[in-house]
C-alpha cells in the first residue's frame, strides 16, 4: 500500500533522540525545545516561537492571548479540519462559519466582506473600537484563516479587511509550513500564527506545534501559560490558570532533525505537486485546486475534485493506493449545525462531495507517484 502521508525520517532524528535518552532530558525541559521553536520562528520570519503539544492547543493559547472570551465570536472557514473549531470552543467563544472560494478552497473574502459590511456594527469601548454582530450582539474579536492544504488566499486583502473591522488575525497555518504569499511566510500576517507537526504533516515530531509572533511580551506570556503559569523556578507558585501544553524535549529533538532536512522535503513536495498536475491534467473530470500566482504553497496534501470521488476512492484503496475523502464541512457536523453559516452557494458541500486526497508523503518516490497516476488513469478507463 502506498501511504497517504507519512513522515520522512532520514536525518539526525535517532541521534538527537538518543542524546535526550542518554542525558535524561526527555520531558519539557531541555535544549531541543528552545532550539526547535527558534528554528521554526526563524524559518517563518517571525521573531519568536513557542513550542507546544500540538497545533490545536497553539490555536487555543493564541485566542486567549488575543482576548477572545466566551462572549465573543471568531470567524472561521467552513472547510477546515475540526481542530480549528474545537480550539474556538475551548475558549467558550462562538464560531461564525464562512463558506470557501470555489477555486482556491480558502475562506471566501467576498462573502466575508459582504457579511461584515451588512451584518455588523462598530462600537468604541474604553477607547478601543470593536466590531459586533447585529443579531447576536456579540463582539467579533478575531478571525482564523486556515491555509487549506498548504495553499493560501489573498492575505493582503484579508489583512485590509481585518484592519477595517478591527479583527485580530490568528493564522491557522498548521498545514502551511513553507507556504508563502508574496515573499511573506504563512503565520506572519497577524498577531499569531500556529504550525502543526502531527504525523501526517510536511515535517513531523509525532505530535507538536509552534506558535509564532513578533510580540515579545505575548511570546513570553504564551510560554508562561503553556507551562502551568508557574512563576518560580524553585517554588510551586502559579499566578493564574495555566495549561500543561509544552512540547517535550524528545519530540522537539525529532523536530530539530526534521527542520534540518526541511528544505529538501519541501522541494520534494513541490516536485510531486508538479508531477501530479502534469500527469493528471485532462484525465476524467479531474479539477485541481487553484493556486494564485502570488502564492508558493508547500503542496502538503494533493487533493482534487471529481464527480466520481466515492468510486475512485474505493478503487484506489482496493488497489494499494491509500486515499481519503476531504473533511466534512463544519456546518454539517452535529455540534456545529446551529452556528451562523455565511454562504450563497454552499461551495463547501460541493468540495466535500467531490474531493479526494492521494498519496503525498514528503518522501514519496517518483515510482510511487507513477503508480498512483497509472492507477487513477486505469480507473477512468473502466468508466468508459
């Protein structure tokens, strides 16, 4: 079976993990944690990085530090992995779901701007201006754009919209390490960006995340909150509710080794994407995700649309090519059905019903890619 997306571990991973074990530094204290978060921050062009257990908790902490409360709304795309919405719920806030663009599958900025223009009002409170939803009366404190599949939308326009409507940008960049919009790396357009290093990501620590920011005070606060808000190195004194969210040294060691090889892995991903697009162009009714000319994506997980998604999905998995359907839209999940959903054509449903992800591991070989392509072509031949 050609796997969907597995890590490529061919660098110094074992050497650094062995170092952790040999020295006994396997928990959240240890040099690899600091080294890893600094490497990620520097790569992304951010001033500070804070390592954490996973991307989900990173999004949770970022919202807390942005002042998101249970009385607020947070704007999110309707197509995303559920972790985005879960992180909003952890704060007690209420998500507002925005449908996605039919071409690039990112948050639809036309819908977003229309919604903010017609369904919200601005109010000044203690010298600060905020945007409130006209119907619920709740403040819309933040927006969490998700760089779906490592692609990116028009971040320049999004930034302008957020400035106009006083919204904090918390980038869900969990799929987008290595993705760039106009020479600016994902995760650096707003107050916070969050990267994920789950087992299926472009590089992996098994489980882990990094919060990036240019604000030193917020970075220090993030580190404080993720380490149980402990104020003394010696005594067990804590000054607020904190969280056991720090990444452990042994996983960070894997991350350091992965970052050392990341440029090569990123190049492999982009070559894979180019190969699939060339070889599958015009095959059946396949439609690719559109990439804006200003975007250089990391090509995390190759996904395309076809009206025969379910049939192709079964065929590929039966023939040794591991494939998966796309995420169910958030508004269709039971716990989010009652949330506000801003849409005109429900593009999300169409993408969900027609999209399939195919093998995209960072270490996928050319021969494996050829097998994937030939199997897909064989399927369409059987369809007449």
